[in-house]
């Protein structure tokens, strides 16, 4: 007799909870799937025990299980951030469960607190790490190192160029059509009704000034689609690869398909291969947004210009660009601090004790007030 692989009672309540996440909490399908996987992971660690029979020991057992578990791809222990995410998922589930009929007398709201991660582990999980971000020069070198002999190769090169020109996320790029781009006006319309934007937000983006050579690569691609291929407004901006049965009897790529990609997996693969061919480490598509944030910090002449740059990235608040994408790299941080040691600066009073701090306090107050006023603006 084979061992049971699911608990019917648990399956029913899981179905209700996942529907609650998708319909009431409006979580994305990917996030709902992640919650479903975590619930199944918990059941495996607790031998498929009924949720109704929950005991504090079950939460403790799951914590030990996560501490001993390994990443199936790397063979290394699970990252603290992964453990924290799974425990938070279980905590949210049991908080919801404590209010459901049939569970109120068996599970209290405070029982969910036993899924809290260890405080030190949570600090490690939240610790910021320096992002690996490509420089604009590395991106340009990679783009112009890519072959352009076939339609697929030209598509791949144009895709890389468009990613740095627009700062669009990979899912948005995968779902864009020709009508969403106006090369003459140098504008991209990310219409949330048709483009897979983050939080279904419609955005209007002007090409970032990252080089006429990069812009020419993309313009040539759009001209090719509109001209020789005779594609229309609703056709994909970056079509999927057509797969057909080759002479070898195996499936092979057979040019461009007149269809959108179903997801961004193919785009990430293109990025990976392009950087490898250029002899550089892999930088994912999202890293280009951090590159653009860094370029904006270096080139924007004033606060208003940086606000426009921030909005062009789709950020309603300039602080999002500064805090989430615009952190100073560690080498640059070292350079700035070393330079400040040898040159007079506005905070030289520190060297002689605190001294008169009124000037810097006034400057900081003005800067904070200005950022607050900018942060209230909408993109």
C-alpha cells in the first residue's frame, strides 16, 4: 500500500486560502504559487498532519527542518532570506486560519507567532548586500559584441539595446507590441491593459540618453520589422523563436515566430549568453535599471532633472530611485571617503570635535524638506 501524498482535509482549506490570496489580497499568480509551495513544504516537514491538530511543536519542527534543508540547485543550506520568507508565509496562513470556522477553538491568533524567525537570523536576512550592476560601458561593449547575421541574432541585440534605452522590466518587454514604441518621438508607452507592467501601472517613458549608437541599433530593428517583414502594430516588438523539426529529426530554431513570449525566461537566457560571450559575468535584465539610476546620479544637473529621470524609470517618488536603485557602490564609497580625508569639506568641523554644527544641520534640513516635497509628486 503506497503512502498517502496529501491530506484531503488540508487540501480543502488550502484551496480556500489560496483563493483568498488571489481574490481578496490580489496577489499575483506567481506569489500565490509560492505560498502553495510553502504550505506543501510545511506539510512534508510535519508528516501531513491536519492543520486542525496544530501544536507549537509543529512550528518548531518546521523551523528545524528549514535550518537543516539544502538548496536543491547549489547543495548549500537555505539562505536566511529564504527561511524568513517561508516562515512569514506560514505565519500569515495560521493567522488567517485562526479566524476560520472549525479552527477558532483549536488555533489562536498568537499561535502564529511561533513562526517568527530567530532575531539574529532575521537581521541577516534583511542585511543589504552590494548589488552587482554593469557599467554603461560594459553594456555597450556587450551589445556591439553580439552577432547580427540572422534575424534571431538581430532581435537579441536590439532587445539588449532597448532594455537600457527604456529601463523596462523583462516581463514588460516580453509582452510589448510594435504599437507601444514611437521611435521618432523616442517614446515607449507601457499600457498596463496590454503590457505586463509591475503592479499593472501604465507608464510613459522617453528613451534614456545612453548613446546614439545604442539607439540606432534599436531603431534599425523596428525599421526592419515595419519594412521587409511587413509587421503591424499588434505584432510583437521582440517575437519568440519559431521551433520546427529539422533535417536531423530534432526540434531546431527556425527564425522568428509572430507571437509574443509567454514569459521573460527567454530574455534572461539571451542576457546570460550575451554577457558570457563578451567575457563578463551575468547581469540580469533588472540590473539595467540600477545602471540607469547610477547614470542619472552622475549626469543629472539638478534635482528637477533627477526627478524627471526617476519618473522615467516608473517611480512615483524620487526616494525610490535613491534608496532602491541608487546606492553608492563600495569602491565609490571608499573613494569618496578617502578624498574627504585629504580635502577640505563642509563637515571639516568634525576633525576638531563637534564645533559649530548649525550650517550642516540647516543644509540637511533643507535637503530633507526638498526630498519630502518631491516624494509627494506622482509620475
